[in-house]
C-alpha cells in the first residue's frame, strides 16, 4: 500500500513516474508488485512497505560487487572529506585514465562521462569527426540519445533527418553488415555494437566485423556497458581477442556510482580536442573514487568467477524446472552466467501474461523477479537455492494454470509491458 500511495503521488509529479523506464511500474504487475524502494544491501533490497527481496536485476546491472560494497563505500566516504567537484582537473582522474590504459591493451587515451549514453554518443561524435562521414551502423542497445533511439519505437521527438543517419544490423550476420557497408561505401563513420548480447558470437563473426571496418575505413566501437567487467576483466578484448578502435564502459565500472568511460586509439581519441564532449560533472571525484575501488577489488578477488558460477547455477536450475514441468513451449532462458533472461511465449499475450504471473508469484515469496538475473559478488549460493525453490513453486503453478486454461483468473495486477515495442 505504501508503494501504491507513492505511485499516485508520482502520477502528479513525474512523467512515467520513474527516471528510468526499465525500473518503472510498467515492468512489474501493477497492484501486485512493489514500485518504490527504500534501501538495499549486499544482494537484497527492501521496498517502502518493509518487504525484503533477493535483488537479481541489481539496478539494471551496475552493481557487480553488490549494494554497499565496503571498499567502494570507504572510497566514497574518504573522497567526500576532500571535496567532490572542483574547478580544475584532478590527479584522481589522470590516475584512473592511466590505469584504464594499462588495463586495456588497445587503449591509448581515455575520456570520462556519467552514463553509458554519454560515452556511446561521444564515441559516435568523435568517429564522425575523425572520418568526416555521417552514417552510423549499430547493433544492440546504445542509450537514449537521438542518433540511436531514433532507430527504435521510442523515436518520438527525433527528426527524420537524424533517424536516417543510423542503420541497425542484426548480430551474427556478417553478410548483412557487409552489404550495408557496400551500399553506403565511403559514407560510414562507425560501426558501433555490443560485442556480445545474450548470444555469443558465431565463429569468426567479430573477426569479420574487424576486417570489414578496416576495409571500409570505419571506426569500430564496442559498446561494453554490459559486457565490460562481466564477461572478462578486459571485456570483449579479453574474452575474444578482438581489439576495437574505441570501447565504451559504464554500469559495473562504478558499482552503482555514476561513471562511464570511452577508451581507445590515440589518433581517434585526440579528435576530442575539437569535437565537443564536455559537461560539468564529467570528472566528479565520487565516480572516479568508486571506479578506482572497483578495479582494486577486481584485481584482488575472483569476482567474475563467482558471478559466473552463481549465474550458471541459476541457468541450470531454471532449465531443469522448465523440463520438469513440461514448459519448454512457453518458457526459455537466454544468455550467459553473468547476464541472462527468462523469456515467455504462447499465452496469447506475447508472453506478457505468463511473465506477469511469474513475477507476481515470485514477488510474494521474496524474489525481485524482473525475469532476468545480473548476479553479483554479494550473491550467495543460498540466494540461488532460495530463488530456485521459489521458481519451482511458481513454475508448478504456471504448469497447472496452463493445463486448466485459467491464467488470467490468477492475475492480481496488470499486465507488464515492454519498454521498446515491436513496430
């Protein structure tokens, strides 16, 4: 009731009642789900009504170490005593830049932002400056700025002339990309892509992208806001051995404190001297301090191994439950240990009815069930076991309800909806 009361107030104060679509009430069955959080710690979150949940979405992925990690909190607290924003650049931002250059062998220069959208947009702008070209080829999700979001169903407010300059291509389809580059020969400034989404690259795909970018004189940008520090300490370069010209990092870099970075080749990055990429909080010291602490923890601890193991156990457990309750026609799980999604279909509502019921019932049992998992260093094997016990009860219910054609009769709240809708 506390959440729903606040939601009524928010409807009079905040468009969409959230600052981030993927955190809003449309992503959970309204009326049967929490809407507002009060606090979080480790791998847990509490809503404003005092209900405790195992937190699997972890603020959309940045909390690789978990909520309130001691090393990050200590670094922030120490920095607070010395100031947060300054009228000059700081030694801290220089030292973090130098460290990232050492961390990523292909990197020679670094610029900082606050969100992933900052650095992906900066990388696109500097690529246009470097090449003198306009067209961008993209694959994946790259933030809210006009150049990208104009390719989605959230394009309201983006001029058609801007939308025409960015062309999406499907992942793992080298022929499609090659045809685009040939069609727009001499006009493509950059290929920007998530080097891995929920499926791995097929043999030779990333190598082919690298060769195509070189052949056509396009800047290759890896958007690693998700893969960075999750699939390997050195991101896609460490995992696959393919070096981009520029790479964009966010999310896990600050473990919940806003900071992002674009790193890459000196000759391209030095175009930032003239291409405008400048904002008041680009180098604020809370983000710099947090990122420095995150790198320290990653160097000293097997964080990625822990995260991957927890995630693989979740994937294995969910697949076992899908088989046990004969739900393969309705439920599947996609992704890898550090990031995976439970997808639903076959319910007459594009999967949203089954998803809503799954979330509703798991929430009742103390799981913040976004239907996807971003495991952290703070999550324990006990968290995994508890989650799978809850999911087993939920899947048993779904299987029974499907057999009796009574799904809608069990929905206590509203159907969830997608942030991006099919055109």
